[in-house]
C-alpha cells in the first residue's frame, strides 16, 4: 500500500510540475524560407534553459506575416515573425487590417533585413520589373505579407494584375518547383538572404534575380518609410554573380499583450545572452548587431521585453 501511495505522490508531483510549465509557439512561414529556421533557432536557445525557466518553445510553419499577426491577435499563436510593413499596417488599421487595428500587437525585437526579390527563369527575358507584363508571375498566397507588398508595389507602378499572363497565388515554398517545371516565369519573395528557397531554385533552373530600382521605386520607398534600399549579395546563388539592388523591410518578432511578461523576457534573454551563437545559426544573421534588434519596430514593445532591455541598458 505504501508503495502505491509513493508512486501516486510521485506521479502527482510530476503532473503538477508539468502543469506549471508554460508552452509557447512561434509562427513562422514556409519551411524553405528564413522565418522557419529563425523560429527554430530561437526555440533551441529558449529550450536550453527550460528546466530553470519552465518555458517550452515550439515552432510552427504558417502562411507568413499576415497569418501570424491574425493568429496572435486571436490567441492561436504566442509569437510570430512578420514583415515590419505588415506590422505597421496592423497597428494603424491599414491595407489588410483596414479599420480593424490590432491593438494587442507588441514588438519583441527586430531580427534581420528582408529584401524584395524577383526570381525569374533566364529564358523568360525579364530584365526589369516592368517586363513582368505578359508573364506568369507568382505574387504570393492571399493574405501573406509577400502578396501585400507586391500588390502595393504594382499599384504604385501602375501595373495591373490583369496585364500578367498569370497571377500566381502559390505559397512561396511551392514556387521553385513551379519555376523548374515551366509553370511560372518568375516569383516575388520578400526574404532574408541567403535562403534555401532560392538556392533550391538556382540548383534546378537557370535563374536571374531582377534589379528592382529606378525613380518609381525611390518614390515608393519615400511614400512608405518603413522600407529601405538594400542589395542582395553576389555569388550566393548559382548563376547570380553580381549584387542586385532592391528594397526591403525588417523581419520582426512580435507577440500579444496577453502573453506573459515571463515568456517574453525569457525569449529576449535567451537570444541576447547567446547572441554570438545565435548569429552563427543562419547566414542571414551575419550583419545584425544588438543595436539593430531595436530598429524598425512599429508596434509598442511588450512589457517583458522592456524589462530585459532596461535591466541591460539597451533602453532607458
């Protein structure tokens, strides 16, 4: 009888400890993009301290920025990665969030720059963004940050979607295969470089990255100050030997005001106290700095993030 009592007590203790743990999920994007390995990198660092913090972190592949923002808003995700322009629109009730601002949205940190990339088959003869007229172009799945950025840009350039031979709505993870199989002439992707997605495309297809530049692009950036000019480095993809001018936004780690201060504090601490190790987890983090983690944030900082940043003199 004593043996059974001891076992019962032990199981009850384990159950109570398990119940005391806090489980959090980070929404990302396509598994071949950069959001997914970024979420995985963060969770690995957080879970390194799970015995002490009682915080367990898992990563989920999702439809991207807009999906993550909406899922955080209704409590289906605790954290997510999103484009800074999508965060700006959500906070201000614009575009996909017209008249319905996401008031619960909070920033945790900015991570790395994302650059709008136009990947095309070399035999499609697309040399500038204006050349997409009459071509089969994937602009991204509905509701994604990718699709939103491209749609806004095409409107600014006065390029009608009806002028394309085909408007693709594939998730960006499906685009390299469609390009290889001749179902697409090109696809847009807002992403940090290098990325496995474009490496896959360049290993199976002769590709070109099309420069996105000119006076109209300059005026688009001026009109939307959360965008900045950038360059895709040379020689990181097969067949692309020169730097490619374009523009982009920031990939931002976001959460909800409903998420506990402890969980947010734990994520920030895990990254900042293992920062050099974090930078080695993906090539896209090579040029980020601790200071750059606070740039390009459009939503208010979560209280848990503020606590860590103040304790460690990142902010006053």
